[in-house]
C-alpha cells in the first residue's frame, strides 16, 4: 500500500467568509408519542449561482423508543441578519424507521458572513 499524507486543508480549507459551518441542532416533530433530538453541524458552504450559498446537513437522531433515524437535507440560501450575521433554514425529513418519519425544521445558528 502506498504511503500518502492527507492534507488538513483537504478537509477544512481554512478561515474566511466562505469556510464556515452552522450548528443545526434541534428537536424533531413528535410522531407516535415520541420525538428525537437531532444534534448536528452543517458541512462547509456550497456556492449557489446567484451568489449565495447552501449547506448540506446530515446525521443521526437520538435513540428513543428503541430506534433512531438518519437524516440528510439541504439548507435554504443564506438569510441576512443584523451586524453582518446570517442563518439558514432547514426543512427535511428523517429516514423511515419503525414505520414512520419525523420532520426536521430549524433555523441554523447564526454566523458572521
């Protein structure tokens, strides 16, 4: 096997306005008498044609009622906030487990643009 060095920059391109992530944690909708936490952090931004950006968010919910759900979604474009911050909205569904899904709707934690 060839010995290769993995560059840190491959995973995190460094500081700057286009290199940031958002906390996207929250609680799912309640279905069948339970809900789940969905702890998460977005991936780095993906530019959009009109000059904004979106984020992919994926992860696993908390383990409740004997199961957990996986989820993946794309955020809205950046939503400007005062003082140079922005947020994103995420509206997604979990994967089916135990015959049901949950909705994930959350405004992601603001960061400076």
